[in-house]
C-alpha cells in the first residue's frame, strides 16, 4: 500500500517537473485538449488522471513503453504508439502540444498542423536536441517574417557557411534545421510568442521557445504566417 502511494507521488512529482520545465501549471491544462508528443511513459496523462484533472491528454510515442501496461483505462485509451512526425490526428485537434525532451524540431510541422489557431506548442529540448536547437535559435533573427522561398535561399547560404567551417555541425542537423526553419517561415502560421529563458537557461545556458498559432481569421497551413522572437 505504502509502495503504491510512493509510486503515485513519484509520477505526480515527475509530471509537475515536466509542467514546470514547460512553464505550465495544471490550471493551464484545464478543459484543454492536449497532445504530449514523444510522451515516453505518459507521465503527464497518468498524473492528470490520478489527480482527477479536467483535461484530455493524448500521448504519442514511437516505442511501446512498459509502463503503459498498468495505466488506467482512461489514460490508455488516449495513447498512440506511432511516429509523431506523422500524427494520426486531424488538423487543429489540440489546444496545446507539448514536447518534453522528445522530438525537438522534428515535431514542428505536425505540431503546427494539429494545433488549433491560437493554440500553443511548448517544447523543452534536451539531450540530442540541444545542438539543433542552438542552430535554430541562432538563425531565427535572420528568417524573421520572411517568405518560405527567401528562407530557402538563406538556408543555402547558412549551409555554405557551415560547409566552409569544415562541417562541424553533423549533416543530419542541417536537414533538421532546414525543416524547422521552413516550418517557421512567414507563409505558415506559427510564431514564437515567448521564450522561457530562465529555467532552460539555468540548465543549458540556452533559451526555450514557445510557439503560438496566430491569426484566428486565417486558414493554416497555407496562409501567411507571422512569427516573432521575443528576446
Ligand atoms: C527522453 S524521452 C522523453 C519522454 C517524456 N517526454 C518525458 O519527458 O518523460 C524521449 C522519447 O521520445 C520518443 N520518440 C523519439 N522519436 C519519436 C518519434 N519520431 N515519434 C514519437 N516518439 C518519439 C522516444 O521513444 C522516447 O520515449
């Protein structure tokens, strides 16, 4: 019995660390349709269910997680085992898409597609994503407000610079960065609305991005997208 209580507390405490890393509290998820991208063991959904939170958290992970087996039915029914680059959800399905140390910039396109206008994408890149993250943040000022075609030209220029620097950034990161910058170009509707600098900066000395789909009158994904960097 005591063991169970301890396990429950540990799930809740891990979930609260994830939320705090993403600059959220449980209140922010209230009555929301949430996608936990690359969810791992689905800690967030599990804790929300234990706490009886009024939120719908869907979890997607590419690998079947051993912890999924023992989860309550209401949590299990919202778990998808699959690639978060090809989500089985309709456009504009979610109020909030979260990525806590999972996909990094590979999640941008599907987050943008599945978020409703005005929805938020919160990403906490860790581990292998740090380098790609740095690349993106470094180039954001350059692509701000530019159309996709112009962004493509800039990407070629950046890639030439990287190649001139003896390819010190691995080629797979170049591909990843290209995808992300294109996703953030002005003809899509995603913008950086805030950077949660403090917490992420403490750990990595780098800022965190927060994205929001903007213009509620516009249709995504093909209209004009504005993004801005707020630091
Ligand atoms: C470091 S874990 C983070 C798990 C969880 N978000 C957390 O913070 O506890 C990274 C997870 O990303 C998942 N992942 C990696 N690539 C993925 C993809 N293309 N689609 C879905 N999940 C993916 C892995 O299977 C792993 O569970």
